[in-house]
C-alpha cells in the first residue's frame, strides 16, 4: 500500500514530539500538521523534551489528503505524517456459515 493511501479501520502510527510533562501521569505532545494541543497518559517512562514518541490509532475517516485517527479523541492530520502499521481486513462472512448465535 502506497504511503498516504489509507482506508477506514487501518491501524496507523503518528510520530509526535514530547513538549513537556503536564502532570505526574500526562505529557504534552506536538503532533505534526495538527494545530491543537494534545496530551497523552504516560505513567511509566521518563521522557524528555524533544523526544519523539509514536502514537498508534485507527483510521476513522479519509478525505482529500487528510486522515482522521482515533487516539482516544479524533485527530485530523495530513496523510503524509501517518504511517501504516497494519491494514484493516474485514471479517469473512463464509466463516460464519453454520453459526447459530
């Protein structure tokens, strides 16, 4: 799959940059092409300012070079800052044959 061609349900990664520790268990991050502040839970690691961190989520919407990714909240960024982790594979209805739930 070419970089930038995503579909709903794909698992993707965005490389963000650590800005600062907000609270004891949260850090503020800067997400490329996303113009809003964002923070994530980080209880275990000792991150430092400027350190890259990978955020992983599922694609919920794709439109004209932009991708919306669910990172706990929807984040819309340019498709070129998103990297595919695993493509969505829909369930196979044939495997449901004979199943009576």
